[in-house]
C-alpha cells in the first residue's frame, strides 16, 4: 500500500454541540482529501442542533453525516464506522473536544506506512492534569503513564486519537455495545492486547478537555455516574478485575461527587445498583 492508497476515516461522535464549535472538527477539516475523510455520528438529543449539524456537514466535500436519533451510547456510535469498511482502511476515533496539530493526519499516515505490522496506534494525550494516555494497567486498575514511542507490549489508552485498521477492529469485536460511555476504550484496547499483541505509541500529541476537569452539570453528572457504575462493572468482569476494588472505586466516586454537589443522589445510585444485583 503506498502513500496515496491508504484511506483513513475519522469518526467524531457529537453530543449536543454544533460541529462548527468542535475543536477537532475544525482542526481535521483543514487536513481532508479523498483519502482522509470525516464521519460525524450525531448523538445529540437537541433536534435543532442535530438539524444544523446535518446542514453544516453537507457543505463539506469530505464529511459524511449520520444521525443516531438520540443518545444511544458512545460504543454504538463509534461502531457505525463498520458501514464504511469497504471504502476505508483505517479508522481514527475522536472526542468532540480534542485539539490536534495542523499536520496530525499526515504524521499518522507516515507512521502507518512505516510500521507495516502496526494494526493499532495511539497518541499521547494530555489534559490539564498531565498525561492521561497511554497508561499501564493491572486488572481493572488503570495505572501510571507509559513513556516513549514505538511498539509496546502492554498498555491501555483513551478513545481520542485511537487509530486502528478497520478489518482488525471488526475482527476483535469492535466496541462493546453493552457499555455506554465509560471504559469502553480500555475494554477494546486490553482485548486487542490479548487477542492481537503489541500497540504502537505515536509521536503525535493531543490536548483533551475531560468532563472531570469541570463539574457544573448536576443532572448530567447523575446520568453519567449511573452509566459509569454499569460500564465499570462490565469492564471489571471482562478483565477479571477485583470486586473489592470495583466497589471501593464506585463508593469513592459517589462520595466525591456528592460532596461536590452537596447531594446524596450519587450514593443512592450505588444502592440502586446493589439492589438490582441482589434481585437479579
């Protein structure tokens, strides 16, 4: 495969945000051509935003648009890339709030072509708190940052900037659609570690805003926490993680959120889960 033949599709999942206000959309649209395109999967629940996003996407030559008709989870949205597996070789998954360099896709293309055995490539991602990805792991515990570039035997990483050969992505089962938003990236990558092998760490660097960095949406955080409880449980089971660690992490997060909002609602969500588990 030569430089021009490699076809990359960038999957951006949008939630209640105009795509024209998305940092990663604005960054990537300047780097597109027939061999590097964007797929917008719109999970917005705001119909006005969804309609405008569809109109905006249609003005861009190399942007494809799919509406989910609501928010049915990040995993299902990302997995829609399989519809384009006959048209593209690699997929890159993005969060709507990510920022990248103006030559990001060109660097990625070179790394893919120069490392023929690589089937999954992850960038180094920073937030305001430091390096967030890639990381080492032990069971369900996400641990310290992985340093250096090139092939690594054991790591996990977050979604944004994750690049994978589409055929290999489909072969290993794609994102777990039982998971709504949290830990589905770690679940996929650790599964890749187990079934395929080494992952290539790119020299590309990204900056990412995380929801945990800013907390000002009570209803949104209640909803997100309820999904977190379930998603982290699925992940813990999939990687044979510690039940004790799972519950300690869940209770710690509930207390932290509860103190932030001065509310017992988050603890109540934990007990709802306990009750459900006992009854089923």
